[in-house]
C-alpha cells in the first residue's frame, strides 16, 4: 500500500515539475521580444525598414483627384529644415513638361494608395516599403482646375 502511495506521489511530483517547466517555457516565449536586426550602425542605416519609403520611389507617381481623374505627377518632395517631408510638388498641365504648372501640396492633404505588388509592371520598379507594398498612386482632394488655379510653387534654386 505504501508503495502505491509513493508511486502516486512521484507521479504527481513529476506532473507538477513538467507542468511548471512547460508553463515557464510558454511564458518565456511570450515575454521575450523577437530579435530584430539592427538598422543603424555607428550612425549609418544598414537596411530599409518595412515602415520606411524612399522619396525616389514617389518620383513620377501619378496623382489623382477626388473623382479619379489623373491630374499630374509627383515631381519632387518638399522637406523642412529638420529634414522631414512636409509636401509633394506636383506637375500639373502642360505636355511633356512644357508649360507645366508646379504646385506644392501639404502632405496632410495627400493619401498614398498602396498596392501589394512588389514590382510595378508598368514602371519595372520593385522595392520594399510601408509593409512591402508600393505607392501605386497618390490621391489628393483637389481637382485639376483647382491645382491649375493654385499659386505656382517657386523654388529657391531653380534648375
């Protein structure tokens, strides 16, 4: 009889220990954040993160108005003195760059429409950014007529 009790106690103790170890392992997996590769080394970026986009990927992206009409293309990105993007310069009207009217639009008015494709078949550009999508086009709340009537954006250093 004592042997049966001793066996039961050993069984219960082993079950308790294994359960505690299993719970500890599960808890450790939940609390330890996954290791991420560093993206800066001594002040240098080493890899583009999924939540980052290169400004060069916006160049020549089509801009559409609220009704879905193509109203221009992104010509440049406007930065403030802290280096933050604050607007896009959109080329409106004209033909092949002739008689084009440049308008700078505040980024608060701009919506980036993303596609899930990694490579754009029309431009052949493939890149990662903003969760590995790409900017398919830019949407603004202005019509082409409103942008043509807007003041021309004047560059300090015209090219």
